[in-house]
C-alpha cells in the first residue's frame, strides 16, 4: 500500500464523512480482475453505516455490504487488482486514476465548486442514469429529446430512459476501456432515427473521454442528410452518415464496435454477419421483426408436438422470434464471441425488447457447442439466414469432427 495513488484512493474510500461513490472498471495489461466492474457506495442499514460493494462479472451483479471495520480488507483487495480505471467521487472532489499501457498511474483530481454533493445512504436507491435529466445535453436538444432549456420533453421520457438503458448495457461490460485502438471506430448498421447513434458517440467521446468515430448507415437518404447536418451543428467531426444497404456497405477499417438496433428482419442478420466478418470487438444488436425463420416453420410444419403452438399466429410468431435470436446468439458463440441475450427495455415500451450483446474472445468452438447447434437445426428443420450469410466460414466450423 506504499504507492501514493493507492493510498490516496484508500483514504478517500474509507472516509466515513465524504465518500459518495467509487467505480473500478476495465483491465490493464497483466492480471485480469475477476470482475468487469465494481462499484462502492455508503449505505445505512439497521446495524449502522456500511459500504456496499456491487461486483459485476459480465453476466450478473453480486452485492455485499461490509461494516466500516470489515471494508478496509475488501478495499485493499480491489486496489491490488489490475483495473484500468478507478474513479472516486467525494462530497468535495472527483479523483480519477487511469493507468498507461506500461502500468503507470495517471492521477486526475478536480475540486468541486459550489455546494458539496450530498451523500445518499439509501440502501435500495434507484441507479442514476449515465445521462442526467437535470442538465442540458446538446445532442439531446439537437435530436429533440430535450427542450432548448434543457428539460426532457414530456413525450420523450420513454426515449430518454431507453437511451440511458442502452448506454448502461454498454457501460456495464467494462469492455470499452479495453479497446486499444484510438480513435475507437464504430458503425451503426441500419441507424434509422439515430437517437442511439448520437448517444453512443456522446458516451465514448464525452462521458468516457475516449476518442471515437462513428458512421451511421441506412438506406434512407433524407435521414442520412438530416443526421449529417445535426452532427455538423454539434461540431462532431468524427461522425458521418452514408446511404447504403447493410450488406453492401464497405469500409477501409474494420470497426471496433458494431451497432444494429432494430434493423428489420434479415437486416439484423446482415449486420451480425458483417460484424463477425470484421471480427469487431463489441456487437450490440436489438433485433426487430423476425420473418425469415417463421416462414420456414410454417412451410415445414415442424415437429408434431408443437402443432398446437403453431396453430396460433401470435404464438407461432413469438416462437419464431425466440428461435431466431437463439440461433443468432449460438452462431456468435461458434464464431468466437461471448454472447448474451438481455432485456433491453421493459416490455411495456416495446414487445421487441431483447438485445444480443457480444464480445469477441477468439475462443474456438468446443464440439459440444457445435453438436447443440446441429441438433437444434435438425429438430426444427430450419436454416438460419445468418448461417447462409456466413457460408463456408461457418460451415467449416460445423464440419469439425466431434470428440
């Protein structure tokens, strides 16, 4: 604990009177921490003040509360791990420690002006969003989510929550901090109204302070022109828009991050295929309608036990949705990605509320994973469109001998 940065952080974290919140995230070269992200904040329990540690390992959050006497040990444990970034907020200042590629700590300290931040000791408080609804945000004003005065419009509250939830799903992975290229390159395939496109650009460049570029792609030329004008009005030189079909879009540099948010039907498969072929490090896909595989279910009649399900259009549609996204996530795993299917927004916002979030690891598909995929295909007598798009690249994996 001799390092000055570690002692500085330790003192701030264990200060009963000033700690507001701390965030550990990202990985620097060397040892990989067992968690993608850890947050610490003070809470008030019946037995008195505690520090609440929330550990996120990429799939789930585990929360533990420690008394002041116990907390020091767990703070020291976190400080001993190779996190890329540590940020501590106190009532009077913000402390951020980032590490260079050689492991040298870079300390940023900023004193707060005006009134100190109050400490919220509520045990089950609502998690704040990445974007605040209390201060004007230029891009939200430019796209019509906020008024000129900086208030979220009444008819845009759902959109504002959706944007915040999307950014949270990116942020909680901790993977953005691990991207080594600068600027980070992103593409949004089928960007449409582009609210989340603008939000992602803002998140990396402004919230995270990571230089990034982003290209929005869609077939609607009038929208691309309008979005380009909006980006120019914001002074965002790293953002551009192109009119093209997803499958025909060409780029000289494979993007680090691919977004495919509510791309309709097989457009989602096209976006996933492009991302896989580029070996993009991160993929965030919120599928929209699913027709391609549903049509195959109708044509084949599928397995007899499911005839009562397929007799009803709405049930057949939902079954097709589930199977389509199951195949997509499975193919991503076969192609070397760690893939998760998550709830994107509450179902009252939209019935199409799932997100496929994938991180490229390069892992070779084990025989059991291949066997699962082939068994699922055989049972339903279908061929996912994503398999067709990937062609020989996937076929060769599926043909690998089983152990």
